């Protein structure tokens, strides 16, 4: 069944507006809308597409929406579906940045943010628990996760290097048998070459233009988020530590607390969590040049982050059945996912230490740099809020939006007590 353009816009507009709760909730919502309620995709096509999106860098839910749109109406359908999945959240982020820049420093607002930050600690721990249950199925993958954690937490090695090593490890160590499945003859190279040329030009052309016209800040933002888009395996949580390392420690665009606030607010919006890149870019632009630069920086971040998602899908989607017969690719992905567990463990510790303690110096012993919090700087209010958030999420199993709202109110109440 080929939907009309109006139907496509209505359905994916609805998905974009309701896509709260992270990729698991978003994937479930799309299954209801595209498989159960409408005969747009059958079950096997949906699952194969989901597997493909898990293999690709970038937000898998957004790429799944793009694939579904492509499947029912070609490239135009993919563009509409992918864009509508992102745009509602992007608009909300733009509004939140403006409010944050205007009122974020007020003490009551900071207290409300403390409740949100405490909740983020628990949300990341929940993501860590859920992913580890799926990814750490044997001793080998638990070892990969442990080494990934040591590499980033103690040795401060770059995230792309950790991902590359884990992928090679998974690919090389594959012990299963490669099934012999009849697949279509190898297609002409003309189509993938043309697709790559068009989308690489669309993606990177504006960034080169920013570079040669001397737009230093916008150029730096664009190229960084373009690099980030290539290594975003395992979801946004996996690259947040790498992102923080760069935007806070290397470029000094924003502070650690602002980075934590950015993630907390991104959790409250529909769409992919990687929209945190837009928040960081807009806040950087706001602090360096006001509203106009903030809007330009947000547009650059969105372009650099999401245009490659269309490239990956339009390039790979026609070969979905062929890719499904490559188990070594799945083994490489499993290796990456295991390493991501270690990286998210690092992220959860980083968040917890920076929210709960006022001072977290790093002690160096040769190549090892260990963050050692100043016990005297422990914020007991933050600790209490974190424990409450843990009860609401793990024990009472309340929804993420509900918990964030309640904890912001709790943080605000703590300010006046």
C-alpha cells in the first residue's frame, strides 16, 4: 500500500510529536503506527530495517523512520519521515535554549535543574542496566565492556578509537558459520556512487563553505558534529562522554554544568536524544554572539548531525536483504555494543561525580588519570534528590517525563525549604 503524501505527513508528524522516552519507546511507537495499524511494513521488513539501523552510526529510531518513509514513497518519503521525526524536538530545543540563556542562572531555576540533573544520573544508570542485559551475554563481551571502561575512564582514550578496536575485535573473533543464502546479483555501482556523491556534497559542502569564508565558530561546530555523526554507535549516551570531553575541555564552548543541563533538557523533548548537539551549539552561539548566532549554530549542528543519517539509509536501504546475510557485521556491532556499555558506565560515573560533588580533581599516575572527588564538597541535597529519582524510576516505574517534572518541582521546593 502506497500512502498519499498527506497521509505520510500526518502519520510521521504524529510520530515526531509523540516520540518521547528514548529509542525503545520510539521504535515501539513506530511499530504500532506502521505495522499494526497500517499495512505499510510487514513484521519481517520492520525487523530487518531495525537491524540495519542498529548497524549504522546515528540515532537508530530516526533512521528507522527514514527507512520506512523511503520504503513506501521513495527518497521523498524518506526525507519527509526523517525530517518530521526530528523537527518537533528541534523546535522545542530552540525555545528551551532561549529560556535557559535568559533565566538559567537564577537560583530557583538552578535548584529545579538540580532535580533534573539528579534524574539524569538515574536515567543513564537505567540505560546502562538495560543495555548490559542485552549486550553482555558472555565472558568475551563482558571483557570488552571492562576494557572499554578502563580505556575511557582511566586512560582518557578517544571514543572513536575504542569503537574501532571493538568493531575489529568482534569481526575477527566471529566463531559462527556464515550461512549460504541466495541473494540478488550484485547491482551496478552507478547508483551507490551517485547517492554517495550527492549526499556527501550536501552534507559537507556547507561546512567547507563556512571554513573558507572565515566563520570560525560555526565551522568548528559543524566539523565536530560531523565527526560525531560518524562514530555515534550505540546511541547518544555512548558519545556524550566524548562530546563533553571536546566541547568542555578542548574547545571550552560551555561548562560541565551546562553540558549536564543540556542533556537534562534534551531528555524532556520529543525526538532523538542526540538533539543535545543542537542545544550545545545554540547555547555556544548565544554566549558568543546572541540570538542570530545561536540560530545559525543550531542550524549547523542539525545539518551536520542528521544529513548523514539520510546518506546512510539511502545508500544502504536497497541492499537490506544482502546486508542481512553478513553475520560478521552483526558480530562487529555486538563488539561495539559491548564497548559502549563500558563507555556508558564511564558517563554515569562522570555525571554522578559532577552532580554530587562540587570539586572533582583528577589525580595522575603516568598515563592513568583518576577523578577523585573532594568528599567535603558532597552536595547532600543532590544526593537526596538522586535517591528519590531512583525510587521513582526503579521502584515505582514512573515514566521519564513524569519523573523529570516531579524532580524539577522537588529541586525547586528544596530551594525554598
